[in-house]
């Protein structure tokens, strides 16, 4: 068995903290129970132990590469697509009519947490196929559904998201790929797409690109972008496959996630490439946001998974490495004493608790997002709208916190290994290189922060924030009933006041039309806000652990629950306390980062 995550913690978060059984009461999930989901997760864990974790390092050491017009990846990629198709990990969440199992998103997220802790280079291949197939089932015509969905969900064909172009990364309004209508209802598409994850390789029969382009004469900006299905191989009426002139130009060589290919594709440059419109003209970006929002949570989950795996690698090392002696009450080290394992040193324990508090806090947030999504299957219209608003508010946070703080947590984990952490004999350096991409793709941290402060917080007159505050209050009230947690309830309430004060201050700029000033420090705001959100998740976990201890209904050991409460205390002391310092940035009225008359960045 490989020690890259803690199964009990995953189950505690899924079943106890986010109450899977309540989610399963929805009519949609009538044929599913918690035991079935546990069996699915056991199977995934077994598969990861035997098949994915053992090749994690190999995928880094033998990266994907381009040669003679082809992308070469690890041979396991093709097997994983088929096997994940069979296990229901590509289409598990889909309606039965598409061959899905109507599993809750929470179960799929838990399964992929295991996959990505074992091997984060692999999860994107099936994951993007799920997201692109979902775009077709939600917005596509019956013909598109019939042609593509079944083969995608089985893993026979793979899906991609084709947004980025050399001049259009963060700013998708600058997309220039074009589409010209044909008489038969199809379009000829043309353009180059870069950084396309999982965009081509030899082990999957066909690649179905979900492609953004402008139809000739479409309005400028985001309102003129349409979405197309563009297969690598066209499907004839008899099911035969023929080339669609999608050329693979290169595979980007990267510092991390080297086993996950990142392709450069050209469409319509060497002959005609045909695409088929999804939904209505000019609504492509709106549709694509369904996939992007899902992918943002997935990136947050993968970042979380890497930080969890790194924590377990550091923990194992700290339990084995012997170095230094304990400090005596005299304040001196006694050389006659035996050296100790480094886990006995306070500073090493601080680093481990930092890793644990960040990675498990992030995991709980990812499951909060899934629970919000799943709960809407059993809600009246008003509750559904509220759940959607809450999910929209926490999506940029669920993407950013695990990526940014997870990166720091992995870096801290590497520090625990001292010099060995820097050496390729140990795995920490791979985790650090792998997690680095998470704060870049699916919208950089800067872009997520602008989304949070510029769009999500003011959304619906601030209703989403009010809903979140009500959720915080529920945990505060629960904690107040547990005498030992009451002080932490006060600390969370204090953090809420701090952020309210900051928002009160900066919204003055927005009201005066000075949006550049309002948004200038969106990223420090994200740091503060996301820390508070994770503090809420930790209070939720501590309340759940305390409930179990009081009722003596213990699924796990007493120490397991006590360690959750202890980690919450660590997070409040070492992390939540930092938001006061960040708030000071907003007290200072000098806008040092805005463009000034004299250029001061030279
Ligand atoms: C490994 C990898 C895999 C990828 N996979 C895919 C994929 O499958 N499909 C796909 O379509 N794309 C994919 N991408 C593209 C990815 O989404 C973009 O790289 C990302 O959105 C950033 O765009 P950019 O690289 O052009 O950077 P830019 O947009 O040029 O940004 C550069 C810097 O400027 C900042 N910035 C930009 N605009 C603003 C602004 N308005 N305000 C403040 N700051 C700003 C950014 O935060 C960033 O720090 C992938 C990228 C990589 C590296």
C-alpha cells in the first residue's frame, strides 16, 4: 500500500462534514447509497495503488514529446481512458440516458482526489473528456449527442477545451479563430490553438475539440464568440473515420506535469477543417463557462491533491529522519542524549501542521463546492438559486486557495527534507514543479481575484456574500454550543468584521467610478477572503469532530477527531491571524501599483 493520502480524512470530509447521506436523499440518487460510493472509492484506491502511483515518477522522467507530427505519451494513458470509462469515472455523473450512473459530483470529486494524489499527471486526460462531453449534452443538438457522447464517456475518444491562442490567453475576447458557414450546416474553422492539454497522442482513437471561434461577421469582443465541436477525425455516416486536417504542431516542454501533454494545434491550415456549432451562434463563451467553472474546481482539487500527497511524503520523512537533540529545560542541548526524529522538533511540527491545515482545509472546500452542486437536485427553486450563487462565489476561491497556498505548503514540505528535498532522489521536488501550473491555468490567480472582487462579490446586490455570511454564522452558532470551540467562533466572527471593513472602505472607490482603484489589490483581497473561507471549513470540521467525540459515535479513533480540532486551532493561530496584516494594505490610501505619471517601475 502506498502512503500518499489519508483515506479516513477523505471519508470524514465526504460523509461526516459534508453529509453525503443528506445529498443522496434526492430522487436523482435513489438507486445509490453510501456503501456503493465507498465500494467505488475502494476500487479507485486499489487501482491507483497498483497502476497509477507506481508510474507517477516515470511520467515525469519520460515526459510527453513531439516527433514527426505525433505526440508521444506514457502508454498507460490509453489504458486509463478505457479503464476509467469502464469504472464510470468519465461518465459517472451523467444522466442514465447518456450511459451515466447519476452519481453525485461529491463522489466523483472524492474519486479524483485519490487519482490526483496518486498521479496528478494522469487525471486531466479523462477529466477534460468529462467536461467537454458535458458541454455537448447540455448545449448540443441531438445529432451531436448521438455522434459523440457515448464514445467519449467510454474513453474511446477524448475531449479537449480549445480556447487559448497566442494573442488570447487571459483575454478571451481577443480570440481570432474563424468559422465560415457551409451549406450543409457545418462550418469551416481556421486558427491556431496553443497550450491544449491532452490535445493529441497515439493511444486514443479520436480527439473531440471544443473549439471557440468567431463566425464571419460576428460582433467584436466576447459577444461574437461561438462554440464548435471539431473532431480530429471526421465521422462518416457509416461510422468510418477520416482526417479533418487538424495538425499537431508541437508539444510544449514544461517544468512540471511533464507526463500530461500540452499541445499546439492548427485548424484549417493544411486543407479544410470542419466544425459543428454547439447551441446558438455567439453564445460560445457563455457555454464554455460551464466547462471552465467545472475545470476551475478540478484544478483546485488537483492542487489540493498534490499538497496532500506532499504532506504525506514529508510526514513519512519526518518520522524516519534522525537529526539533532531536544532542547532541555535549561535551554541547552545535551550532547549525551540520543538524537531524535525530526518530527520531535517544534519547527518541523509547525511545518507539518501548516501542510496539513492547508491541504485538508482545501479538501473540505472542494467538497463544499460539490455538496452545493449536488444539493440543488433536492431543492426548491429559491434554494436552487441560492446554492448556485454560493457556488459561483466560492469557485474562484476553490481554484485559487489550493493553488497558491498549496504551492507554499509543498514548498514547506520540501524544506522538511532539508538538502534531500532539493534532490531528485526524493519526490518533493516533483510535487513542487507539478503544483506550479495550478495558479496559472484555468485563469491565473490575478484573473480569479478580479473575478471574485469585481464580479462575484457585487453580484445580485451582494446577495452571495450575505448567503455565505449566513453559512459562517451556522458554524459559529454550532461552535458556541461546544464550550471548547467558542473562542474560535469569536475569531471567525472577528475575521468577518475585518473583511466587511475592508469591503466598506474599497467599495467607496467603485461607487465613485474609480474601478481601477477598487480592483488594484484584488489579489491581496483574495488571500484574505480565501483564508477566512478556509477558517470556516476548519470550524465546520472541528464542530463535526467535536459532535462525534461528545456523542461517542466514533467511526475512527479518538485521536483522529482530536487531531482535526488541533489542526483547526493551528490554522486559526498561524493563518487566520494573518488577515489583519493583509487588511492593513487597504488602510493605506497610496496606490503604489497604479500607473503613475513618472514611470517608477524601471
Ligand atoms: C500547461 C498548460 C496547460 C494549459 N491547458 C489549456 C487548455 O487545455 N486549453 C486552453 O484553452 N488553454 C490552456 N492553457 C492556457 C492557460 O489557460 C493560459 O496560459 C492562462 O489562462 C494565462 O494566459 P497567458 O498564458 O496568455 O498569460 P497572459 O494572459 O498573457 O497573462 C500574463 C500575466 O498577466 C496577468 N494579466 C493578464 N491580464 C490581466 C488583467 N486584465 N489584469 C491583471 N492581470 C492580468 C496574468 O495574471 C498573468 O500573471 C494551458 C496553459 C498551460 C501553461
